[in-house]
């Protein structure tokens, strides 16, 4: 028998995959929020690491992403960044207890907006998009009437640096189209007041990140955060060869703020 209980369930329009300790209540609930086109699966290596240290470990898929309910296309396209934020808050309320938000890329800016209205134990931003203060990273909006597709060749080049080839292809096969309404609220457009985020903040930077996220140093400075830089890792650092070492560094930081 494993020391964890694994569950998969639908909450609202989201899918939630969870690993929780079998023999004791979790110290806190770690809620992992994926980047654009990604689903709960992006956190497959970090969930067991978090659960092994006594946390409830949870990863989301937003609507029309892996294992989540499928909305009609027009409704999916009309979603906004705030819709994703409200879904994160609803998941945290359902889980109860102290919460840690871990957001990757687009999920990082979702976490920043959500954190303004939540009493969190910690906020962890992984290769994260930034708010308006760090400037726009995309000049044009995506067309509002159709989902945004991701070119596999571009995704390989922008999101990975030192992942196993089989892992890259496994991930590319799971990438979902993204809502243009959500993406058009990110890319340096989101309003966040750093003074309203009162919990400890960790920024995790991938040194070989080829995506358009802002430099981790600027994001850390905005929030007075601790910065961890992961050498020889690309944007999807949760899936790179260094994934577990990075998870251990995150856990060491969490241990230090208890």
C-alpha cells in the first residue's frame, strides 16, 4: 500500500488530480496551476514529491484541457483570466486549510491575481508570466472567436531545454488549445497590487527559458520574493531532467518559512 491516496475528480469546470498523505492530515494544501495549453499532467513529478513531505498535493486542468469538462467552443473562447482565478479560489475553498499556490507561466499570473484575495501560506511562481508592472510581452491580441492552437515545433523549441525526448513528445501530445479570452488577459495585462499579497513569495527561474515570460529577477523584485534559478532548465522545468532536484529546492524553501 502506498503512503498516498490518489484521487481524480471534477470541481466545477475543472479537473483536480490529488495525492494526499494516507496516515495523517496534510500540513497544507499545495495547489498547482498549469500554464497555457497544459493540464494537471505537467505536475506529475512534483505531486509525489510534495505529498511525500506531508502536503496535500493537487494539480488542476482548466476547462477543455486534459480530463476537464469540455465547454462549447464559443463559451470556452469567451472565458477570461478572472474565470480561471475564480476557479482556483473555488478549489482552495473546497480543499480547506492553509493553501500554497504554485503557478507556472500563465498559471503564475492566475496565481498572482488570485493571491490578492486569499490568505495563503505561500505563493510560488514557476517560470511565471508577470502583471502589468513588468510590461507587455505580446503586442497583439489573439482573435476572440477561435481557440489558440500551439505549434508543436515552436513548443519544443520554446518550452524545453534538457528534457528526455520521450517526455517532450509525451507532453506535446497532451497540449490543448487555449482560450483566447484568457490569454488576452495575460502577457503583461493583468492588474496586480503587490501590497495585497502578504504571504511569502518564491520565484523559480529557468536559466534556459526561451519563452516570453519576464526575467525572474524583475518578478522577484516586484514582490520582495526569494529567487531560485535553475541552471540548464527550460520553461517547462517541472518536466526537465532537473525536475525533482528543483522540487526539492522548493520544498526546502517551504520548510524554511514554517
